[in-house]
C-alpha cells in the first residue's frame, strides 16, 4: 500500500486534476485520487479510507456468514445447553482472575457481559425446552406411524392394501399427497 507522500503526484492531465481551490485561488496542481475528486492533501485519501473500511466490512461479513453456515450445518454443533456451559466456564475463568480492586475494575465489563449472556441463554433454553416438550419429534412421529402400520397389518392381510397405506403415511410425514406432490400446493 502506498504511503501518503507517494500518493501526492503532480497532475499532468487536466481530467485527473484535484478539484480543490488552493489558497491563491487556482485549482490544486496535484493529481486526484482514483475514486475521488481530490488529492490526498485535500481529502481524497478519505475516499480510500472509506473504501478500505467498506472492503474490510464486506470481508468480515462474508467470513461471519461462512462461519455461521459452518456452525449451523456441522453435525456436532453446540446445543443451547452446551453454549450455556461454555459461557459459564468463561465466567468462572474471569472470576478466578479477580485478586484485588484493580482486577475487579479491569474485568467488570467482561463479567457483566458474561452474566447478561448467561441470563439470556437460560431464558432461551427454558423457552426452547418448553416448546420441545409441546412438540412431537420426527423420530417419535415415525415411531407412532410404524406402530399404526403394524396395527393395520395385523388386521388386513392384503399386502397391496398395506403398501398403499404405508405410502399414504409416508406422504403425510413428508407433507405430500397420494401422487407425491407437495400437499400445501393443493391447499393454496
């Protein structure tokens, strides 16, 4: 990356000339910075700094989104309870560092942040546990379906009828109609 002084170049082409008016009333004689109407002396470097900040933001955003996708799609991703355990462990680490008033002041904001995060995680975990308790899991639903199929198979001896019933149950589980089409499409 060029230094500030390396960016200051005398203009040889009027189209690239800095648009600032110098103290004597004439246009500045320096070359403008690409992406700006001004040379570094007259604020053209601000456009570079703004662009650099925007590039860093975009890079960080892309890296964050990539990492978020990795975390949410990884089979061993942490559950809310595990995240709570990690946060509590971090809090204990900070609390163990407290030796005197100076260290209390030094770690005060970090400890407060960790405590607030723990509180939010506990609240979310309780809400999630409540919701999960109210819902049937996919595994339990498949288990119930298998029990229903077994009960029907015990009463009906025709394998074609049993296979049609199994096919319809599978369609219900994956939200399809008898023809394998999404069931919601017919309801709209």
